[in-house]
C-alpha cells in the first residue's frame, strides 16, 4: 500500500537524521520512546537533552490511524471519517545562542483509504542572532532541493512560510522563515511526485542545517547573549502554543501530549515590555523579524 511505503520511507529519514545529529553533538544520545495511540497506530519519539551541542533536540516519527472527530472533519472540510497520517517532525534547541533553532516536518495524510490524500511539510530557521549571510545560505540550500521538482515552488512556499510562521500579536516573524506547504496533491497533483519532494527535503536536512551548527557551536558567548536567547525562545513557545496547526491538530485528535509538546524549549523568559538597546545586535535581529525579505539577493 502507498501509505505503508510512505511510512517506511519517513521512518528511515528519522533514523538518518538521528545518526547525523548524534555525530554532530559528540556527547548526547537520543532516548527511544515507542508509544501507541489509543484509537490506532503509534510512533517513536526520539529526544536528546543536555548534549554537548544540543540542549534539547526532538525527532518524532508517527503513523496513526482511526476516525476523525467532528471538530477535525470541520477543519479539514471533509465528510470522510477514517484517516491515516504519518510524518517526521523535529525541533532543535541548541545550547550556544549563535546556533539557530530549526524546525522541519514532512507529513502524509489520507482519508477513507486514499479517497482524499495529500502531503505537507516545511523547514524554517529561527536564529537567536540573525546572521544575514547564514540566512542567505539556508534559503539557497532549501531552494536547491525544491528546484529539482518545480522552479516555482521556492517563491510560492517561501511566501507561505512568511505568512504562516508569524506572530500577529507581536507583529514579527518567528525567524528568517524558510518554506511551508500543505495539502499538495489534493488538487490533482501527482502524489508520487509530492512524496519524492518530501523525501528529498527530509534527506537533505543534515546537509542544510549541520554546516550552520559546525560554524557556530564553539563560539564564545556572554550572559547577555543567553538572556536574549531565553527571550527569543519565549517567542518560539508563543507561536507553537497559539498558532501552530500541527500542535492544535495533535491535541484535538487525541495525540500524544509529550510528543506534541516536545517542540517547546527547555528554558525561556518573559520580561515585561522588553525592548533591545538601540544599535545593539539584539535590535538588529529584531528589525529583521519581518515578512517578505528576499534572502537570496541581499548584499551581505
């Protein structure tokens, strides 16, 4: 079955990412938490905490099935009841404030044994301090993956990410964006091609992210840098709890709470009415937290 093929491929991607992250960390090892979902299916949550490089890293795989609640059916605008969903989702919170937070997920969803089916996913970078050259490299690498499938995808999916990874109550983006896409394949597009796209993005993750980690993981930092990191992490938590669709769907579909909330940072701060010092590196980052920056064509 197609759904089983997708799940098997996604599980291999989880394994590949784990191996590469442990190698880069050099100290920490991922724990393995196999879990079953009441109602059907289950998954494998892999979490590394207090490593040499990564303070908290989670790479989840799931393949679940069952019956959609009326609330979820309304959100998906479907009359179907039976569903199958599989995916890989990861969030990494490094120790060093000069190593960016990253999120990626790839997912497949089908209703009534494939009567409706689609893929979704994305990858986005959330630096504590925005380095424009590194943001440009990140976007260049992501575009190189997408261009193999369709030269129009990058700009389309980048715009989607800018609009999605946005905190309206702060009027700021979560980070420097990336790409985001959902329900591709549902409008007559080739599901096999969408599967290849998601697989390519997942397999490219180590090559996209780990060079940024290697470049910055040994940089010295101050207490003030850590303070700013804790504030930026709080924005990350706000987005995930207030706006992230995956978090909402997981909780509403009786998903596993520990795995769903794995994305939250280990430590964060909320300081009343904080504003960075004018001319500081923190202010420079704050001013770049906006939509529609053309990272591929900036003079840096």
